[in-house]
């Protein structure tokens, strides 16, 4: 039996199925936004798919189904949805450049970091609570910009979008530096294992 702090190589698990459905939600978002040209519905899709982020992680721990695939799928689903929502919002003109571009830059940095870790055989980084909180706030901000852009109670949603967007962006970058530190520690640990005598002084 897998303990809550370890993971298995299982693929067919309930949390992984939910993560896969969330990935399908990204495709549905693009269809609704570009083909149907329905900005308001696209906003609700981002809101719904994004705010179900906690479900797969919760079930993985609750059902004792933490897996290596799940650890990879969860952040991939998060990143794809955020990038899609931001890029789509910039294309249709509902997400401000001052919010959208910094978010994309941050995602690019984290994407490269994750790729380097995989190439070096360092695995994936554990998710930080601050990262989940920042993502949660961003998932509220972006749909609010969409709804305001669709003239759906714009006077209510636009202030919420800006306030949560700025706060979420600040937290997003704060936790990015924490993740970069984690990545540096992970790579340093690999180098130490590969060269166990590198830290010893010559006599």
C-alpha cells in the first residue's frame, strides 16, 4: 500500500482520470472561445476547470492513490489552463497586457525549469501551499476579466479582476523564486551524489 508521502507508478486512478478531464477542459475552452465566440461561457469554463484543481490532489491522498503520473499531470493541467486562458484573453482583448504578459513570462520560466529537472533526472518539484494559493487566486482573476469583457456585471467583476490579478501575480512570482530555489537544491543534490568527493578538501 502506498503511503501518503510516497507515490506509485499506477496510471488508472481516480485522481488521474480527473486530471485528464481537466486537460480535456482546456480543449473545450478553446472551442467555446474561438469557434463559438462565447467569452462569457469561456470564463465559466476557466472558473469551473480551474477551481476543481484541488479535487484530484485531495482524492489522491484520501484514496491513497498518489502516483508519479498524477504528480506530473496536475501541474501540467494547471499550466495549460492558465496559459490558454491568458493567451486567449489577450487574443480577444479581455485580459490586460500588464497582467497577461508577466503571467506568461512566469509560466515560461517555470516550464524551462521543469524541463531541465526532467532532463537531469531530478524528477518533479513538490507543490508548495503558496503556489496553490496563487493559482487559486489567478483562477478567480482571469475569468473575472473575461466576464467584465463580455459586459456581464462589468462594474462588479472588473475591480475584482484587477485586485485579485495583482495579488495573484505578486504571489505567483514570490513562489516562483521559492521553486527556483528548490530546483537549485535538487540539482545540487544530484551533483553531490554524482561526485561524493567534490566537497572534501585536499590534504
